[in-house]
C-alpha cells in the first residue's frame, strides 16, 4: 500500500510503497519478499509490521526530489528493507549529484557528477551506458 512521510512542518518528505509482513524474528531464507506468504509461527510475537518496498522518492521541503531508488525486503533475521538497484541523489537545482547501484543492500558501484553533469568517478564499463541514459531522462 502507498505510504507518505512528512516533515514536522507538514511538507511531504517521502512517498512510496510499504508491504505488510509478519515481524517474525527468526526468518532466514534469504530470499526477497514480494508477497508475505510467511505463516505465523511461535516467533511472530511482534505482530504485523510495515517495510518499505519498491520505488521511494525523498523530497526537499520545496517539493523537489533529492533522492530516489528502490527497496527490497529480505527474508533474513529482522526482515530488513534494503536498497536494491539504482539510487540517484540530486542537487537543489535538480542536476544529479550521485548515482549508486545496490544489490540487496550491498553497494556495487558509485558515480559522482560535477556541476556540468559530467561523471567524475566511475569504475564499471558495463553499467555506464544504462546509468547515463537513465540519468538524462
Ligand atoms: Zn514467524
């Protein structure tokens, strides 16, 4: 279901999807949870909790996006919601600042862009084309 977070002063801070899951403390299959088919067990004492899942956008108080990317939920102990795929942060003027590629919470690649939208630091040939195309949309 959709979920919003707000600044104390009322402006939208973040928007995305959350998934209801049983907050079992002993889960450990390691797979990604896309739909919670976990049956209640003796460890499910915490009840239902919500975890971020899918694309989330984070906003400045003026409504512009400063960070966007996707989360996946892992069926590990604590059932963490972690970054997965491409995460992009933006300067106040809307130009990209940093672009990072995550795989189930682990950072794979990071790129920094200068004020002229030139990639300053990147060490992955394979990803470069896709990332630049995504960035210039
Ligand atoms: Zn359980």
